[in-house]
C-alpha cells in the first residue's frame, strides 16, 4: 500500500492490541507516533506552523495529515523531504528529549494547557521541564529589562503577594522585572512558571542560569521552540503571545511602546484576559489608550491586583479565539 511504504512505523495496530490485551501500551505508542508525525510535519513541510496546527486540529491526527502530505509529495506539494518518513526514528528522538527532562506536549494532547489552546497564536507543541498544575490560577507579571528601583519594588511586592495567595506567577525569565517577579515568587515559597524565548537547552540571559534551574526544580519552564534553539528577534514576541494565552491576567509594571510587555498587554486584551497597568505607565500614550478598553484596570499598588483575584477565572463565553 502506498501510504504504508511512505510512512514507516513498527507499532501494532490498535485492533490487534485490543485482542492481545495490551491496549494501554498501544495507546501510548499511538500517541508517541502522533507526536512524531507532528514533529516531522513541522520540520520538513513547506507550510507555516500555524497552518499545520490548524489542519492537524481539524483532522484530529498528525499522522493522517502527514500521510496525505506524503501522498502528494510526488507532485511537489506540501512536503519536501523525499519518499518516506521514519516515525520510529523521530519517536526515539522524542524519547531522548524526555530522558533529558524535556516533556513534549502537542496540540492534540489532553494536557496541552486549556487557556492557551483557545488563542490563535497557540503553538503546535510545548516543551515542558518541571511540574505542571493545570488547575492553578496564573497571573503574568512583566515589564522592562531596565526597570527603575520603584518598578522592581512593585514587581517584587505584587509577585510575592500573589505567590503567598496561592497564585502562580508567570513571567518570561528576562532581566529586570521578569527576574524580580520570579525571584519574589520563589522567595515567598510559591509557584512560578517561566515562558522562555529559547529552547530548554539554552539559557538567556546567561546570568539567569541559576534561576532557570531553580524554576525547573520548583515550578515549570515552558518553551515553544526546539530544545537547542537560541534567542532571536522573533522568538520573544512569540513567547509573549504564549505567556498571555497561558495566563488569566497580565500585570504590566513598566514598559515602553517598543517592548514585549506592551505587546503582551495588547494580546491579552485581544485574548479576552484581564490587564493591570501600573498608574506610572499613564505617561505613555499606548497605556492611556489601553486603559480605555474593557478588561483593563489601572492600579496604584498590589492590593488593587489582589482585590480582583476572585474575578479572574473567565466563563467559557469570555474566553475568545483571537
């Protein structure tokens, strides 16, 4: 059969597994090969990752999409790698990543973060290092890499207070406000999640190597990039989109117009999430304009954030596909 000759795999069929009584084993292998098929599509196809994500979700199977792409490859369409793809080999590579402590979660997996799944900028996969907590209340605390002393103090007080209240503090592991937010959450004995702009095998900035390791041990690291991917001009805006989608609210401490934090505030509003802006930001035209939008609250201090925690979990109708 043409498809089986193009897509090489050694796993037994689900029907055979049910007969032999090893259904759970086969389901695990089936899931491994689905992940391998998605990796193959993203590595070798000539379509954007967002297009691949949309099609895989619509079809419900990365292998089916891959097989169809391979069927058409002889006509020079969709796929550019040659006559076959060895999914067992790709699955072995995924297993090697997991042995190094990096768990691959795809858009088809049940444990893909729910709130992130509902935004248009959702990545096709995430690499995770650390401990997941799907039912936690997550608030992002973000800001400039070159903050004022007042900005650092606000970030520490807000992040520490959130952590003490059982709220997961999300940030981007950048220098400045992000570092202050992560550090304060950990110091308070709380949970923090770092959504990073590189692969999990990289550290950026270098001075946060120790902090990145501590977050992996006590919280969670999230990356939407291949493990060895370095920082790039495009990776950090992509990181901010994921951070917004993953969190239920974003607190912006200090940010210029051309900053990832300002971009994250815009995306959070598009995603239907709450945005908190420090009043000191009202010197910026972008912040004054954002302050007029629904779901934006201008805050003077941490208590203004804490008082809104009970209202952060949105109803299904409030979560938008933006």
